[in-house]
C-alpha cells in the first residue's frame, strides 16, 4: 500500500486500475444514495500556493462525502518554504491532521512534505505533474471506451505538467499517446525517457510531433490545456504568437475518429486553445471530466486515509 500520491509513475498498472475501479464504485454508490462515512473523524489539510476551483471544491466535497472534513490553508497562512520551512510545516501538520494535499509551484515542495510528514501527502498540482487530474482523465476515458489499453490519446498544446501526467497514465495503462506542440515547448526530457521505458512494457505507442493535424489522425481523445499556465505570465505574449495553429477547433476535431471525445482540464480560455463550438459541442467531455475529479479523488483519499 502506498503512503502518498505524488506521481502517476509511482503506481503500477494494476494499482491504477484498482483506483479507477474504486472511483467507479464510489461514484455509483454516491449516485445511488451516498457514500459510506469511511473517513469519519479524519481531516485533510489543503495547502494552496495556487488558486483553484476544481481542486479545492472536489477535495473538500470528497472528504465530506466520505464522512471526513477538509481544512483550507491559504498561501498567506503557510508561506511554504518562505515563512516557515517545508520540513517544519510537515511535522507540525502531522500532529493535527490525517493527510495533506498540496497545490504548489515547485514539485520539490511536495516531495519534501512527503519526506518529512509521517501522514499521507497528495500532489494536488506542481510545476512538474498533475496526477490527480490524470486519474480523473483516465476515469472519463475508461467510462467512455470501457478500457484504456489501445485507446489513442492525443494532446495538443504546451508540454506542461498536465501533459506529463496524461502521458504517464496513458503509457502505464497501455493507451497510445501522441503530443503535438510547438518547438521549445516540449515536455521534460526525463519524463519522456521514463514514459518510453514504461511503454516498452505496456505496449503503448508514443509519438512526439509538431503538426497537430498529423497528431489527431486516428485520435479517440483530443486533449488540450491553456497556452499560458500560472507562473508563466511573462511568456504570455510569446505564447499567444506561437500557439494559434494548435487551437482545437471544429476543423481539427473533424480530422480525428468520428467518435472522438474532447477534453480540457479547465479553466479554459475560450476561443484560444479551443473554440466555443468545440467546448460546448457533441464531442466535448470537459464538464463530466471536471466532475470526475470528485470521484477520482475520493478513490485516492479512500485508499490513503482509511487506515490512518
């Protein structure tokens, strides 16, 4: 059993499948009347360096649905690594709560929290990866196609933290992963090398392309994200110049498989990375995808905190 949920790469294919199946069960259980209060008396501390709608509300409600509680800690209250060292924060919190979810700028801060805390730590987002998002993404793909193995997943846009975790879960689960991004906006080389190694065992095929039209050919899933993420504001003008050919619009969607689904982790800058007609069109799954954050995170919390 894992102590923490820091990166998709830390989990085996079987363990990820167990989490997906648990998320499906908890979602069905909730829809049929409510979840059992298996986390009654448990409290999750939620550290936020970056603002969030989905991460905050989904973790808070996930704890409530499972009978527990969540405590929001704002950037000003913590000052992670500035006002107080990460090691000290971890050791203080472990005496108050049963788990920590952290949404941070630097991935190293999540790793340090996990190192120093003797309670579970969950990566709610870092500059390197977004594993909670990836599990919810895999859940909507699993619900749509009944499997992940052999599904063609195409990411169009910046090779950012969301793309890294999507690539990780695709390769772990045997889905084929393609990305089309502009030059100088590639995913980290170390993440790509690890994914290629995993793919050799899982049977996934990986493609790294510049042309989005080539990338979406045969796609079952088209995924995109904002062109400029939090912390990249100084690059916004350059990104606005480079990324328009990577917009997910009706033309690009028409070049994929007829039953393709379109995904976006939100928040979306409409008519930038994807058009209104796609976001609100018949192929879009962006809102069910967002709602699945709740159920995927329930599975994570259930697996980590039930025995704490």
